[in-house]
């Protein structure tokens, strides 16, 4: 395969997986920035969205209706989560909130398991094929899965819309103010319950989109499928600078790029066109960067995370801690 | 206009306010003076709804305030400019001012009020697109006061506007407070600089460890031997 085509293909992969990470990470970051809450149940919203979509598709509903149901169901779940679990413990120590988020996650996972049993669906559940998202695009000798292109474009469009929302609208401005100094935001006359609910709603909506795209790529669903994505989103948010939306976006794409790089570089000796490097060099590459290294990808990702935390403890776009008003 | 009766507030087990009563009439400039930890800022935070009273009543124009959330209190026409300014440092000067008017839908009027603040503090206009965190201390205080005015409050709560400012800036800030008073504002001013506060206030309350120990017209308190000794250093 030609190196240029290979590079383009990997670049699309990186941007598409990066889009998914960024979509998930901004939800975590928005909630954290206002409430200092690391909402690990965010991953279970991704899972719930995938199940909503799967059940709707299995019921032979059209794709448009499926998406509307999935979005509204997931947003409702996110809002309920905030209202029922997090609002009553607002102001409690951070660790209480963190533990609550694990509990919420457990409830969502077991609830989903219960529903699949009651509906007598298999576990894992095969995700129904969506015509519009399956198959590949072919450009010359490049083939790219259609879902990757959709992820990339959808991710960019939604993140641009989110950026416009937080910079151009009063509600977005209120959200940034609340993230910076909650009591001062209250003194401005901002209804913080409304702002927090909005953060949960937007985060849940973006998680739902990511959940659908993940489900298409994975092909099957389990009630525990949210764990890896939320962990990745958390890493992305930390790499970018936890608690800032721009940091989450940068971190998401950085993590996507890193993962694809760590997948693509091992085995590069096998695909380099002859003559690009000396035969001796090619042998060395094959010897030292065998494709089997790919399976260590996540270990390298965590290594990079540790390095980021060592040298930039507040992330790529990090900033120092804020001061509190009584 | 504003009346507090026997208000008690606690932080956990610590009683910060041990039953204080005070009132502010329309058009008045009332000051709360006292040492650090006397409960002055706690009083303002209780009025603006950041803290809940354990007992006692607060009323504004006859309406009880005790259980209202802060944004509803802003809607009633009370604006609190907190100690330490608490600007949104990563937002621009203009964005900070817009946030001060976040409850007001009238965009045209809001823009006019932003211009009013810029007329009050011309230096802010030059820096309107700068991040608030990059302003100097004096400019930040001006922005904090300007931002508090953006909700068009009928009652303005000012907490330590002179804190950490050079003398020249302090007198500039106090000139502004005087100007606001001339324009008819009702102001409750918390100030450690008792001399300045008593100079511009109509009436004053002296607070000590969560209680009001003295009260009266500012001119009278200024010449009260106890106040002279403790707070004016004469």
C-alpha cells in the first residue's frame, strides 16, 4: 500500500476516534467545571443511548425517529441523574459525589441488564446494521469506513456548535461564569440549577451521539460497554486540561491521534514502499517495531498520560486553581 | 427598604451572626464597620442569599428574603458586589458586564448601561476586550462595581471596595460611590476603612463578633470616643 494513502487513512481514523473522545470528554468537563464532580456514570449514558437506538431499530423504527428517541431518552436520563442523585448531595465532599457517580453507573448498568432480560434480548446484543453508516467510502486506493467519516464530520460540526453556544449565548456565558466562580455567578442572578441542568443535558446529548457511533463500530452492546469510553474520555479531558471545554476537545483529538499513531507505527516496516528507506533500515524497523507492539497500545497511552501529568499537571491547556468565595 | 431582625447565621458550629438587626431606608447610604471576623461580609452574604439564616427574618420592601435563592434576590433589585471582587478572570471586561445584566432581556438598554459603566470608569472602556484577570487591582474593583450596577439594582451591597487599593484609587472609588448616592442609589457599604466610610455614610452600624454594638448617624459615631479609639485610631 502506498505510504501517502496509508497516512491519509490513518489521519481520518485519528480524527474520527478523536471526535468521539472529544464528544464524550466535553460532557465530563462541563459537569466537572461547575460541580467539581467527576461523573463516571457519563459512560453509562453512552451505553444507554446505544440500547435506546438498538431497541428502536429492532422495533423497525426509521433512523430519524430512532435518533430522536435516543437523544431525548439519553438527555432525560442525564437530567434525571442530576436531579435525583447529584443535586441532593451538592456541596458534599468531592469524594461523596464521586462515589455517587459510581452508584449511578451501577444502577444504570443493572437496570439495562434487567430490561434486556425482561424483553428477552440476548446479552451481548448485536447492534442492528444501519445502512447509512455501514460500508466504506473508496477514494482511489483509500478505503475508509463510512462511520469514521460520519464521526469525524458530526464531531466537528457539533463541537463548533457547542463553542458558538458557550461564547455567543447568555446561557453559554452563564455556564462559563458558573464554571469559574459558582457563588459569584449566583450573585449575577444566574439560576445555577438551570445552568447545571443545561450542562447535563448538553453532555448527555453529545454522549448519545458518541454512543450511537460507538455501537455501530463495535457491532454489539453490553450493559458494561460504557466503562472503556468514559475512561478514555476522562484521560482525554485530563490530557487537555480538566474542566475546560476547549481542553476536552484538544485532549480528545490528541488522544485519538496518539492511539492511531501507536497503532500505525508498529508494523510500519511492513508497509513502507521499497526504496523509501535503505533495506537495512527497513529490516531494523521490522525488528524493533513489529506489528505485535500494537497490543501494548493502551499501556503506551497511559505512559503518555503519566508524562503529561508529570510535566503539565494541569493539562495541555491547563490553568491554575480558582479561589473560592466563602 | 431592607430590614434584618435578630438574624443568626452559623458556619457549622460557629455562630457568625448572633442575632443582628439593622435597616436601610430608600436613598440612604448605610455603612457596616468593624474588625475582621466581626460578621460584616456574612451579613451581606445572608442578604444576597448565599447564606441561609438559622433564625430571624430578613425583608425587602415587605417581602421576606430568608428562603429565596440568590438569583431571585437579584431579580428583586438587590445587587451584591462581593469582597475580593470575584470577577470572572477568564472572561473579558465586556462579558463580565454582560453577566451583571444576565437577567435583563432588553439588549438595547443593556448596551446603554454598559456605556454608562464605561463613562463611570473610562479606563474599562479602553480594556473592554481584555480578560478581567489581566486588569490591575483598581481596574478590577471598578469592574466589580460596574458589574454589580448592571442589574440596575435598587439596593447595592458593597463589600470592602477599598481593600488592597492604593490611596489614590481608594479616593477614586469613593468618589464613584458618592456619585452613585447623588444619583439616588441606596447603598449598604461594608468597609474596614472606618474613617472613609463614616465620611460618606448617612448612618452606620458598628459590628463586633457577630453583634451590632453601636449604631447611629455617621457624624455622631465619628465623634463617639469608643469608635474614635477602636476604629479611627485617634
